[in-house]
């Protein structure tokens, strides 16, 4: 991984700055705590990475965003790790943020899984520190599967565990609940037409519920780097069809579910069936007053406390 002065950088982008102004001040970026921007070559793509560097930390946190965000929106979680003495690394997943992909139309959800595994391995090769994963929204199950397949992480923290094979999950994530039972069959039958189609995520996902403040939700839904982006129909279809490793078979590391208590997109009951089937050491913590993308108090401070304690245990 390396820096690149010629590549796009986040100080040229407005969306994340507008959104972070709604976070508590202690979790906002400023000139003194900006992350180091790096580029990671993966297949034909150039992955943008924010690194909250702490060279002597006893563990390293890799953060995966979900389908409405990108790496820079996860800055508060990188900041809280860095402030507590842990390095955090936050990639823009393919199709989001500043990551450059030559053939976005051809991407499948499996590409996210493959990237996450390769990225974890690259970070392991970079140094010998234990790696802990933190996934927000659909990034939670991505972290789970990457851990299950790589067998590297020492721990997983997630705000949600959304298994697309669960009908309850499909109803919850869809823009309208009735779409949950139709999107899969529609995209399967219409595969030749829909696979290459560029579909705005807000057309199928409940982006208006990503946060509980309508003003912030509108900003995120219009941000072309995140909630306002499009993904190819084949990526949506492949997520709907994706079968992850059954939780009963998971034996890699402990799992901490940091679920927003006031999540109006995917309530905690949607994640619990998958979570309860995990045979490893696990814990659920409800983040008070927090929505799907947790930025409210006291939830965000609870998240910091629990995440830092988890990092300490895993290191």
C-alpha cells in the first residue's frame, strides 16, 4: 500500500464533511487527526484506504462499511480506536467511495468477500499485530464471512448480522417490505436484462432509515460516493442469492454485536436469529438511542467503550 498525491482525495469531497458535523465533536475529523490516505492494488482495482495510524498498538482494527456508506463515513469509529491506542484501517469497498474500479458493471457481491479476505491477509503480512474486524450494516456479515474463510481475525464486532437467506432480513432491508419476497425472483428471471443495469441503491434499499434524523438521511441518500451511488443488478442479485458459511460451523473468534437500540431499518430482532446460532463466545450490547448508522448519544459513547474493551481482550 502506498500514498499517491495524484489520486483523488477526500478533502475534495463535500458529503462526508456535511455528515460528520452531526457526530459528537470528539468523534469528528479535523486537521490534527486526519487519516493517512493510501491505495491498495487489488486485481484491476485501486482501493482507497484511510489509515488511522498507531505504530505501536497491540491490535489493529479493520472496518468495513455497508451498502449506504464508504470508508470516510466510518471516521468516528477509526478515531475512537486511534484515540484509545489502536490502529484502524478503513477501505472503500469496490463500487463505493474513492475506490477506482475499471468494470463496476461486472461486480458481484462475491467480489466484496474476496477483496475482504485478501485485504485482511495483506494487513496480516504488513505486521504481526492481532486483527479485529468491525462491520457496519451489511459490512457485519461481510466481516463474519471474511473471518470464517481467512481464519485470521482475533475478533469480530458488528452493528448487524444480515443473512440474505433469511426472509425477515430481505423484508427489512428492502425499500418496502413487500419487495423482500419479489426482488430475488425478479432479478433471477430478469437476469439478462437486469444484471448489467445500473440500479441506484436508494431504489431498492431503505436508505431513508439509515439514520433517524431525516436531514442526515437525505444527505447520505444523495451522496454519490455512498447512499446515492448505483450498483449493477448482478451485484444486487448475487447478494440476494449469497449463501454464507452457516453460523453453526463458525469457530474462529469471539463475536460482539453492537446493535443500535433504535434501528428503524434493521431492528435487533433481524440479526438475532443468525447471532444466536453462533457457538463461539458472544455478547450483544444495545446502543441506547442510536439508529442504524449509530451517531447518537449515549449509543456512540457506549460503542466506543465496548469496542475498546473488545480490542483489549482480543489483543
